[in-house]
C-alpha cells in the first residue's frame, strides 16, 4: 500500500512538472514579438481616433510573501517588486512588471468563522490596468503569468467606438484542510476571462 501511494505521488508530481515545463516553454515562445504593428500602449485619458479601438486590460494576482515557499526558485519574483504579466496580441508581446502592495485580508469573518475569501491572509497583491490601441475586428490574445507558470488564450472581436474592457480574474487552488476553500497561498488554478462584463468561454 505504501509503495502504491509513493507511486501515485511520484506520478502526480511528474505530471505537474511536465505541465509546468510545457507552460514555461510556451510563455517563453510567446514573449518574443513577431510583430510590432498590432497595438500601441496609450495613456488612460483620451478617445481612440476613427479606425481604432481602445482595449483596457485588467489583471491581478495575489502571492504569498517572499520566503513563504521552502523551495522557492532562486530569482523568483513572488512577493517582490517587479512581478511580471505577459500579454501578446496577434504576435506582438509586452511584459508589464508591477511593484505590488502588501495586503492583509482577515482570515475570519465578524462571527469568527473561517473566511471563504480567496485573498484571505497576508500577501502581495499585484494588479495592472493598461490601455492599448489597435484596429477593430478579431484578435487572438495570449495572457501569461511567467512566475506560476500559467497562460491562457482567447479570441475576441472588438468593435470601434467606446473602449472595450478585457479582464483576467484569478481563480486559486483549493486547500483541503479543514475545508475545501480556494486560497491564493496555493497558487493560481485558472483565470476567468471577462469582456465588457460578460464571461468568455476559454479557448
């Protein structure tokens, strides 16, 4: 029985490492721009001229503080300034680095019960809100978190006119003891993708 448990654990860890390795390679590949004419980052103020549309990109993640993981890779940005977010649109890539802010969310609610807030606890919160200008129409968007490593892809069709808002909201892995509650301390499981307030199906 013990040998079987060791085999199962080893197989699971091996699969996880293979998955991480594949994600790391894909993120590295997508971080290299093949084009430079797809979009331009613009200030928050001002409207897009005729023939263009502004896309507001929002994304966030909360990580444990620096040193939380015993086997934290050397050079990891978790809990430190300069946490990276990768975005690629139709082959043009940009890497945004965020300073982050220490955030403490109570572990218990006002009645003393364990909080179900995935952000409960002390950690570093990183958030971006960037505006890029590009042509209206269909676009393939790649969003990556190199530190996890994690990425997702989505196809969107943008209409000329009012700014469009594309948001990536993190969903964290669960803790199983004492109850099954998602927590940022266990890392990202996936991202919910929302365009103009409407959830999109993952591609």
